[in-house]
C-alpha cells in the first residue's frame, strides 16, 4: 500500500464492522504535518551529523511537561532501529539516548546512534 506525504497509517483498534480493518489511513492536518516535518528534518540532522540535542523549535515536541496531566496532549512516537525493531511510546531526550516509555509503562533506553527513524505517531 502506498501512503502519500501528509497521511499517517495507524493500527485500527476501534473498527466495529463485521470485517474489521487492520489499518486506518488518516490525513494529517497541516499544522501537525509542519511540526512532524520539522521534527523529521531535525532528527535526520542529529543522526547524520552527530548533534546531541534537538533544536529549540523541535525540542518541545519530544519532551514532556510534568505540569500537564492530560494524556490527550502527550505525543506518541514510533522509533525504528537499525536492527528493524520498532518501539512506540512517549519519549524524553538525553545526550546519548532517548528514554521511551511504552503503553505498558516499560522504560527503554534507546541509543541515538541505533535509530534510523523517529516518527510522531499521535500528537
């Protein structure tokens, strides 16, 4: 299946039909797409040029604010590693790695040098 730029492919967990769809294609709104595009470009620079931090415009997209109690506003990310393992959850950035917390609450340290893709899945 081909998915064009500006669309997200998500696992459909809410299908109520007799033949449930396994995936759902959702058009990304332009504001979220712009944020994702900037984050993607910044992440590529970090991976390719050995920077250690995101720039100030994209850093808020990947850091959590302890004062926010709403789960609806917590961004979810998908990280693909060089060994093809894929993780998803909330992330926090450190100098050398991302600390990912998955939906079960497991904390996983992921070395930046092992990442091939960092994707914003759900804002």
